């Protein structure tokens, strides 16, 4: 299935949900360009994460663990070791984010990774529409699931 | 950054820049009227979202000098990598991430850059 990088526009991927194999391409030369978008990916620290829809079900792959991204999935997010916790002022170089993923019958998974825009905080960024979770894939997933369970994600032939 | 631009924490200080901020915020405020006009004309949410997203980006370009160098160039560079557009996320970028047309309309009507004095209605 076609997936796209959350943080690099020019990169897209072909993801096999059965094996977890992800092959990346330059967007302009991707062989799956005509396929519908089915997910987003990014590494959080050293952990590859793919957030995707397969057979109508949203799923989250964290490393080798695959979890249904449904109401039973719990995501806790926090900044750690950061001197600045106001997200409008926080930058990637300051501390880290910690995402704790909890699902039934599974040991909680904790990933720690750099979070936020590099060097220049959003308070100084006049870019229209920019949000902190554009710079934090873990927080993006948490926000999406909390807003509407991701009901509108990867369900139509959205541009990707 | 020189004295004219001020520090990153305090933002630009000149009268021209302050007037520019007011004009910038006024133009963004006008997007709500554009939305109302388009709705009165029976335009769809998608048409309104795409139009407001583009107009919001055009306003950003028009008032780009409110963001001093080298800040502006660095923001443009990172926007290019993330959104493939130096002016920021397009309507299609938002749609790929599950945003509704209503979300995109609301996003277009918000300002940004709080410490530059540009964030008046977020």
C-alpha cells in the first residue's frame, strides 16, 4: 500500500502490512504513485512507526508491534528533560518527547524522540496553518485519534 | 538580526513593521468575509477551503518582510522540506492528514508567529 512520510514531502513508501516491510522512494519516481494513500510513516527516535488503514481498520505499527488504532488504544504524550514546555516556544533541540502506547494484552511501549521544529519555535513562525504536531508524528497520531478516532483518515482517495 | 528587527523573543519594533502587522491582521480578518461571501454564492466547502488556503498563503507572501532575515529564509527552507512549499501546508497536504474542509477553512483564518506580533486570533 502507498504510504507517505510525515516529515519529508519528497519521500513516499510502499508498505506491506503483512511483513512490515517499508520501501521508500522519491515521490517523483515512486512506482505506486497512482495508488490511494493508505498511511503515514516516520521514525520516532530509532523506532519506525507506520500509521495506516488496512481492510478498513486503522492500525499502528511501532517497530514490530502491530496494534489496532481503535478506542482501546491509549496514547500518552509528554515532553521530557525539556527546559521549555510551552509548545509555541519549544524546539527540537530541547529535551525529547516520550510517547507511551498502551493496548489490551500488550506491554506498554515507550518511544522517546526529538520533538518540535528545529531551532525556530512556532511563536516565531508565521507560516499559515502550521501546528506543533506537524513536527511531532507521535503527537499527530494522538491528536487524530482523540479528535475523531481517525475516522476520516485514509478512507478516500485523498491527495498524497 | 539588527536592532531594527529586534531579538527573536521581542520581534520587530519599527513603526512600519507595527503598521504592517496591523495590515496583515486586517487582511486575515477579511478572510472571514470572503468565506461569508462565498457561502452566500453557494460555493462548496471544498471551494471555500481551497480559496481561503490560497489567499492565506498569498497574504503570507505579501507580508513576508514582517519576518526578518535570516529567520525567514530558515523557515522557508524547512517548509520546503516538510510541505514542498515555502509558504506552508497546502489544502492537499492537510487532506492527506485527515483534515476536513472545515478544518482547513478555520486554519486559514488563524494567524501565526505570536512573538512577531502576528498571532491575534488563534
